[in-house]
C-alpha cells in the first residue's frame, strides 16, 4: 500500500481529493451531428487514441507509460506501466471493451511525514483489468462494467452499471451510472489485518450540442465510502472510517471550422467529509499539422484546502517524526491531505499513419507546491514535488 500511495501521484496528481478505485464517469456517447465528431469528447474508460473510431470498428491499442518524481536532493519513485485496450463490436447492437494494465513501481520511499525514511527503498507492482459490455438500442444504451486491481497489500473489485438516453435529434444525451467498489487491505507491516473499505457512487451527466461548433457537458457524482482510510505505513495516521464525496465537472469544447482546430476546457469542483475542497482547471488546444499530425499542448491547475484533521509537521529533534499536539481522535500529516497547488504542462502528438494505424506520444511535467494554493496559505513544511510522465501508444482499427 505504500507503493500504491506513491504511484497514485502519477494518476491522480491533479485530483487529490479523488484518490480511490475506478470511477464511473462513463464515456460520452457519440452524438448524431458533425459537432460531436469534430470535438470528440474524451471518456475515462478507454485510451484517448481509441475513442475517435466509429462504433462498429474493432480497436486494439497498446500503450507504455513511464512516471518519475523527485524531491530536492532525492529521486523518489519510478513506475513503468504497459497497457492494452481492446474494443470488439458484435451482433450489430453489442460491444465489448477491456483494458489490462501492469505497473512496476520502485524507488526511494517518501520523505513527506512517513515512518519510512527517505533512504529506504521499495518496490511493488499493480495489475489491473477492466471490462465493459454495452447493448445499444435506437436512442438508449445500457452497459455493465467490472474492474479488478491487485497489489502486494491491496485488492480492489468494482462493478458498475450505466444508462444513456439520446434526444430525438441526437444532439443531447443524458447519463446515469452507479458503481460499487470493495477493497481489501493487508499491509505488510501487519499494523492492521483483514481491513476493508466499500464505496458506492452515483453519477449523473448531460451532454449538449450547443451550436454547430460547440459541445458542453455537465457531470455530478456522489460517493459514500465506509471502512479503513488510515495509512498503516505512517507512524501517526488516524482517519475517520467514513468518507462522503461530491464532485461537479463542466466541459466546453469548441471547434474552429476553418482550421479544424479544437479547444477543450474543463472545470471541476470537489468536496468531501474530510474537509477537503478543491478546484481543477484544464485547457488544451488541438492543432492540426497537415493531414496526418495533430499537436495538443495542455495546461492544468489544481488547488485544494487541507483536511480538517491534517496537522502541520513539527519534527522533534530527538525522535524525528512529527506528532500532533495533544491526543486528537483523528490526525494525519499525509501531504495528500495538506493545502497546496499544482501545475501540469503537457503536449501530445498524434500521427495518423494510414486509415487503420495511428500512433501518439505525450509528455507531461508536474510540479506541486504548498505556496501555489489558490489564495495562498498552503500547508508549511512540505518540500516541493516534481514529476515527469511520458506515454507512447499505437492503435489499430479494423
């Protein structure tokens, strides 16, 4: 689980309030107009390179990701993650999608308020798979999904259902989804044994062709979790066994008719019963470079407040580890629960090799600082974190 906490930086660095098992924000169904085809609202289930194909196309995509983060004077975590995506339509109205990901994580353990020193080294793995079966009708689609993730000290299983309804002119769609995730937690230091956590989530969404060049989307989700949330690898970490989460996400994509370029923008607000409040702002510009290439630079800013039970660390000169004053019921010095801001700069290049083959490469640079929190007043005593993420992929449609 220590490796999981570190690897989550790679996948949730800008969504710190939403570190949990697979979410049920479903893909936006392709709308029946040129607008949706041009804007191509991305989903979270499949690789982006595989989402722009027609619904009756079979797709196979392979990706390789490399993640590495650093603190001043310390190279920390490295993760290499090969992934496979497969989409198979069949029997006219049915489709099946599946993903398989394996993470190899190694490096120095976190310095940030952890019982394991920065000189310690660790290694871990994660193997995860998802599957989704969809049945399409005239204006309605129904889907059933599942996910499984396994680590040395952590197991997660999830089931989800989804319904989408399109308007008569196919310019508007509504979505309703529900998921349940069951986690089993077995830390190797045996601080606790046979702990568990269960989360139920409900998501609602609407996608609208606003004009012939604009698509807007709104999503809201509610999650209710019960079980073990403490970090067994930290010396002082006691968290509530209940966590309720709410998030709202708005998207607006605009297509420039003459150039074919697309601007994608999004804002997300998140709050939970731990006391965390966060905002995420995203913008990306997809620029066509001739007929075969598309370059997409992107910028993301994230800011959050600290959890109610987060305490700023003051290191004892003899003991070393920080302790909270008094003996509070809940307490944690986990940096992910602190107040901070973060910026991610990225660029992606897509290459349409021919009608069947496409390739893509993406680079991102992430930096997190307590002083970058919106409005100032971030948590003191935290070293800045920098990370780089590189992805390369190839997709075949047939």
